[in-house]
C-alpha cells in the first residue's frame, strides 16, 4: 500500500476532465429521495465532516435561524401564524429548529462512532477519529427536511460539506472516505455508490462541477488523514468521556481542544 503522502500526490494529479468523463459515463441526477441523508435499517446517517466545515455550518445555521427570526418579527401576528402553520404542514421539524440561532459544535457534528464503547447508561466513551454530521432522533442528518410529499431537501444546501456535494461518487484512493452505500459501479478511479439517481443523463457542465468537488474532497481527505496521523497522541479518556482526534488535535465532544 502506498503512503498517505503518495496517495495525496496522486489525488492532486487527478484530471478534472477525466473525472468528469467517468461521471458522465456512469450518469447521475439527484431525485431528492433523501436516502443519502437518512439512517438505514442498521445505522444512523454517518457522513464525515471536516473541522472547518463544522464551523462553516455552525455559522450558516445561525444565520438562517436569525433570518427566520427577523422575518417573523417583521410580519403581522396573523401572517406569522399563517406562515408557521404553512411550514408545519410542509416541512417536518428538526430538533435544531428550537435553538433560536444559538448553535454550537454539538448541534452540527458528533464524534465518529467507530471505535467507541457504549456505557451502562447508554452513552459512549473512548477515543475516535474525525467527526460525523449530527443526527436527529430518527438517525437522519439534522439538516435534512421533507415536504408533505416526501421530497427531501438540505436546509444548509449552499454550505453542505464536500462529502454531500459529491455523493454518490468517491475516488478509489487509499486514505479517502467512502460514503454510505456499497459501490455499485466504477469508471477509472471513480466509484459510484448506491443511489437511485445513478444512470441518468448528466450535463457536461454538471459533471465537471461534480468532478472539481470530487478532486477537492479527495485532496482534503488525504490532507486531513496526514494531519490526524501527525498530531495524534494516545489518550486514556476518563470513564464516560469521549476524545475525538482530528487534524487540529485532540478535542472534547463540544469541539474544544482537550488541553484547554
């Protein structure tokens, strides 16, 4: 197996045109089914998110909540009641809807569950690596919502992480993460994972946009993996404590550095 540094160089050499050719040959169009945002029969939704992406999502979610609050304050009482009723009818509420613009790290991300042990009271403890997007009580991504017809939507779509921007594709390089769902197709180094939108026509423009994001994600994932390796120092967490090692060092579940 090549070193992470060699894989990183391979990722940096990926040609966007070649990736776009592969994506075009496989074909893809999002059907907004929401499968990639929801828990499956066995596990909660698990999507890797980088530390800087957590902070961007935290700011985005807070801005959105603040905008909603300002818009609500500018409406008449009857309009607010009407708007509230309309939203309740069309979008399923998320736990984060009650935060009133005050978001913190734990509202956005949770420790990657792999390697953690369950405590007697149902909590988790131990060491793990990297972060996953936070989930709601159903195990779905906390930023996922559905209208009354069941059509899915991301409430932070413009700021969604790279792994979400590039689903259902990944690149076949060691050290890069594989999204939920088995790989069902492959063209060159591009893998396609389970998704009902595969096999549909995609424009060259959209294929190139996806290809650029896919290359960026592969490079970022390998840079993160190298940084995690280089900053890692074994920790013996206290009972009931979780320590997360990411590219910025060891952290508590609220994203604060362990040494603080």
